[in-house]
C-alpha cells in the first residue's frame, strides 16, 4: 500500500508539472498564432480583424513591442491617429531601442503637419540605426518642404550612400534638381530611379513633363503612357498638349 501511495504521488506531481509546462507553451504558441493571423489580415486589408488579433496578442503578452507597433500601423490605416500614436509610444516604452517605432511615430507626426516632432523622431531612429534609409529620406522630405534645399540634398545623398539602388532617393534628388532649374541633372536622376525600379511611376511622369517642355514629343508620350499604366493620374493639360502628337 505504501509503495502504491508513493507511485500515485509521483504521478500526480509529474502530471502537475507537465500541465504547468503545457500551459506556458500554449500561451507562447497562442501569441505567435494570433500575431500571424493579425499580420495576414492586415496584408489582406482586413483591418478590423488585424486590430482584434493584435489586441489578443497584447492580452497574452502586454509587452509585445512588435504587436504594439503593428497595431499602431493598423490604427493609422483606419484613420485613428490618437490610437496610432499611443501604440507607437507603448512600443517605445517597452523597447527604447525600437528604431522602427520612432520612425513610424515620425511618419504619423509628419502626416499631421507636426514637422518638428517628426524630425525629432527620425533623429532618434537614426541614433539607434544610422543606416535607416527611410528615416534619412523622410528627413530630406521635411527639409525640402521647409525650403532647406542643401539639407534635403544631403539627406537624399545619404540614402544613396547606404543603398545605391534606392529609387526614391534618386527620384527625390531629381525633383530637387528640377525645382532649381537643373533639368539635365533632374533627367539623369529620374533615369537612375527607373534603373533601380522600372515600375516606379513618378519618374516616368516627370520625364514626360521634361520631354514635353523640350519638344521631344515621342518620348513625352511614351513616359506619360507608362506613368498612366502604373497608376499616376496625369494633369489633363499635359495630356491635352500631347494629343496632337499621337
């Protein structure tokens, strides 16, 4: 009887230990499953489901900084600016070195016209990750909006030092050149942007404008058509001017 009692106790203790371990494993698995469901829902554009699944992740793991970030992105796509900002700040609170959270916080501030706050967040992102190409690019965009052409150009050139085939960097440099009347330099930069990304619509459109102004109508039509196929809504005046040469 004594041996039987000891055996029963051993089995109970083993069972309890296994149960606790299983619950812990189920919790970890549940977090990852909900996270993946949320991520896939967001990819499909089902933002309500994405929000719901990220909230489930955070109920299981309130310190999941990536879930806070992605939930913020989903809120942003829904137009819930305050909730978006709040989630980025929570992500940073749990992970002060989360450069992506600073970056997206900068994007949110920039979209609301709070440019000084946006600059501060991009700079924080770059302190953590000096090679954050998109942060350099967005800083350049703010400098461009503020009329600081030299600072903008320096930021755009930095993106190309880090990533020479960064199409957006080439395009932005081209836009800056064009604004300042350096048309040949602009043309060269737009072509480099297309070498990096042949499906990048905006360089096609700007090249169409340049060629129209030069009287190179065949090239202007070619790039205008390509821009349209890639989703750019052309100025009706541009299309009207090209109509006689088709």
